[in-house]
C-alpha cells in the first residue's frame, strides 16, 4: 500500500495539524505563506476568499470559513480576492503526491481531462463510477470534478485575458468553456468583474496586450517556499536531448526550452532559472516562463506539465523538516533548502529515455521524431510516440517497453495508479530495478523511491526521492 494512503505519516504532520480550524486561523493571523494552496479561507462579511498569506487586515475569527480548495470556496459563493489572487497559488502538495483516488483525480483534472473528456472520462480512467468520484471528491475537497475544473478554467481565462491580445471570444473557448455565456458568468462569479474589466486591470497593460500565442504567453510558475533552481537546471542540461530540448546561458541565468506534444496541438516552452543568492533567498516566488502554443486550448495542460517537470507544487517545508532531522542529511538540507525532485513533461518519453540514455534517445528523435511545422532554433522535433517506436524497433527491452506503453499495459500519466505501474514495469522483460526506480521517481512523481543496492533508512520516508537528490547534490551518490 502506498504511503500516502495511510493517515498520520510523519511527512504529513505539518498539513495534518492544519486540519484544526484554530491552527488554520493562526496561520492566517500570522500570514504564513507556507500554507498557501494547502487551504483557503473566506470572510463571510465581505464574500471574498483568500490565501493564508493575504496582506489584508485579518478578519475576526467568527467571520472566517475554511476550504480545502478554491473551487469549494467559489461553490459556496465567495469571490477571489483581487489583492492576493488565491487562484494563482501553487497546487496543494498533498494532492500531487498522494497515490489514492483523490490525488489521482486531482492530477488528471489539472491536466485537463475533465475539460476534454468530461466526468465520465475521468471516472473511466480512475476505474470508478462517476457517482463514486463525485462523492469522494466532494467529501474530501468540498467540490466535485466539474467545480474543480471550472475553477481551473477561470484561472486559465484570467491568465489569457491579462497576458495575451486574444479576442475575448477566443479566450472563452481556449480556457475550456463550452460557451461565451458560461465564460462570462464564471468570470463574474469568481472575480466579481467582467472579462473586459479583468483585462483592463492587468499590470503592464500595454505589454500584455501585445502578447499573442504566436509570440508566446508569458507566465509566472509559482512555487511555495525556497526553490533551489541550480540542481534542477544542472540535471536538465546534462540530459537534454538535441532537437527536443535546449539549455542556454550560464549557471544562475540559464533558460531551459523544450517541445511539447499536447492534446490539441504542439508547444514550445521556455523556463528561466532564477539565481539563488543566499540561504534565505526566495521564501516563495516563481519561475518566469513563456509558452508558444499552436492551439491555446492547451494552455492548462502545458502549464501543469511544466509544474510537474520542475516539481513546483512540492512542500519544501515538510520535506526539509523531516530530512533535516537526520544526522547525515541535516547539513545537506541546511546547505540546500528547497531542493526539488524533478519530474517529467512527458512520462512516456521519460521512461524511454531512462532506458536508453541521452545519446540513444537523440538517435531515436532524429530517426522517428515528428518534425515541427515551424522549428524554433535548435528545437526541431517532438520526441517519438511510444506506438511509433514499438512499430519501428520492436525488438529487445525498448520494444517491450514501448509496446507496453502504447497498448496501456504500462500507464504513467498523471492519473496512473503507482502500485499498478510499478508491477507493470517489473513485468517488462529486461527492465532492471534501477531504471524502474528512475521511472517511478520522474515519470510518476513518486516522492518515496529508493534505488536497489545499499539500504536507505526508513527514517527518510516518505521523502526518500528527495533524500537521494541531496546525496547526489553533495557528491555522495552518483548521478542517475
């Protein structure tokens, strides 16, 4: 059984304590940014909901209500605060690491599954009935899949309104709304303003209106707590596959770019490294990014894939608290607060690359990858799909793995059951334990993976993936 199906684990102690409303109010009273995204609070006298760190005057306790999600607050009739923008906070770390049905559902909703396939499609992917999914999500999060997807659409709409020059009608459909009327009603309900007024309120309005999907959509990818960008960009630079990825610049100011295969089209994303200037730098912040899309409906999916790649929804406070209590790891955690465990923009691609290595992956790209209609500098191809590789090179472990990915025997998407995926990977002929561990860590985003070999202390659970990254960063463990 996965660790995150068990209540009361040490690594979840901080968030579990916040389930008590008095503790949550203390976090609001102290404007504690560590809990942004972990919960939201609403003020009955104003009809507004906020993130815990909102700088506004702290409301009286008897006027405050707490919600697990922004969607639950919106569903209760509260509008998003214009000052703290609670819809823009990093996603809850709990939903992104949990392996149960709620965690899997939240990851798929974030990836746009409900917008593309409806609640029935989400339920089918989870292996439950639509009624069961509705009941579980509403019971734990205070909102069902439709409300959760609606909140996400509203946020996507705000981003497009304030950063692009797209016509309002096009934005409505690009954000995932079924009609312009539904779009207008949702924006009014969530932001207490019209789409045109929301666009006019954008900071740097002139620059925002000149931006278009062709020029790229500028984004700020928010994260909570400190973010140690250097090791993440080091890893991406070491393993960058020519044609698909590119890293330019010098350490501290690098830019990572890559191509993306998305549900409605293709994309090119660029993410900038932010320099870390000291132990206390960037207690919370963002990475600057720009996304070029052939179809703006892919915005939500593209953003979520970048967030998983850069591990932006992690809770570094919980991770560092747990690992920092270990005698061996304590000096490493102190030296590198906020060290992340990078994921994957495309889980199937990551699985193939984990097996073949960088040079062989580059050969596969040049031979079987789809060439972009409009190459951008060194970015010329999409990584080949598993089905294409399975047909082109069916022999050996590569053929077995790509065939399993293509026919669904191995599922690694955001809603994958990690236990089932681990079993299916182990059944692929020739796939060794170390490669499986890397796939679990990167493609599945599993925070608690230990590679085969020397024993890893149980005291590092449930954050063993992060512990091993500390050992690698300190030079005590070989890079994968």
